[in-house]
C-alpha cells in the first residue's frame, strides 16, 4: 500500500523550464507541482514535445529548472546522483564492453570490489533473463536484449529511484509487452520509486499506480488519474477499456486544442 500521507520521495514545486534557441526563448515546461510517494510507480503521459522528458531530466539533475525547485527526500536536486538510476530510449551501453562488463561498470566506479560487483552483476543479468549472454557485446544483441542490459545495469547500482524515459518506445510491440511485464515483476520484488515517461496509454495503464497527464507544449499537468485495478492488469477488461478512453480523451483534447480543433474522440465513445 502506497502511503501518500508520508513525506514525498520526489517533489516538484513550481518547476518550469525555458530554453533559449536561436535568440528566442522557448517555454518547454510551465510551472508544475508533483509529489511522488516512496515505492510509487508514476507514469507521465502526454503528446510528443509536451515537456515529459524535460521534467524527468530535471528530477534526474541533468538540467536545472528555470523556476521552482525539485527535491529528493526533501533535499534539493542540484545534479545527478547514484540514488537515481536512469534508463533512456537510447540504450547508452558501452559498445566496447561485454554485457557483464557493462553491468559491473557502475558498482566498480562506486568503489565496490570486483568480486562483489561481479556477484551483483550476475544477479541482475539473471533477473532480466540474459544468462548465457554475459560475454556478448552490445552489437551482438537485439534491441530488447540491449534494453534488458540497460535495466540490469541500473538495478546493479541499487538506486532508490528509477527514472525511465520511454525505455521501450523503439521496440516492436511484442518485445515491448514482454519487457513491460518483466519490469513490473522486478518492481513488485523491490518496490523502487519509479517515474516513467511514455506516450502509450496502454503502457501507462498496465504499469502505473497513477498517470500524470500533460498538455501540449508548453507542458503543464492537466490531470492526475489513479489506476486502481489490481496487478497484473488485463488491458481488455471493461475497467481498462473505460480508463483508456478517459486517458486518450485527455491527451487528444490537448493535441486538438493546440491545433484549435475540438476533440473527435467523443464521437466514438459517446
């Protein structure tokens, strides 16, 4: 049970971001307030270019907000830290290292002895189903296998928080579904706090405790929708279909509104 009455693990308060490009300012993110509880799985959902990744990168400490503040356990986020593990759509593996070496890299950099780093890496490689591929290089792996390595590498660092930016967006539908189930299994075992960016309504429903819906650019939070169905979730169940229609309408309204057009989804769900 998520205790949302407890102090927030992650908190964004009035967080906004403006980028300067070719002599003009581009507002990527309007002021955002968001609190994520310890052990909660929150998906950020919205159209492309709505500021989802910008918000995630502020929480990661990769970029600074133009206004407002982001905190982790009540402490200001001023840069990256080992308590936050990042998984991106791009696999970001070292191509000259094997699977084992990639997964061991973080623990070794953090000062763990080689024996303990190897033990931890073997455990995580097994958890993501890549036993037997320890000595393979990234070029020898499929896209789904590379992403498994990326997840294992982050988990080997034992972070408190997982920050995931459309990690399965470049994969085919079947591989994506498999990795969603695998990720959910791993999360249920350890209950890391997860902030997960996606533009897939189905993915958000399948994974999240709550779905944060963002507007078209400049991004702002337009709704926060709880997903109350027990896991594992059946996306064809009536409650899932109803929730999918609601979330799709919320996102579509933002896209169509940005174009100055009314949403057409109501024609199909009314």
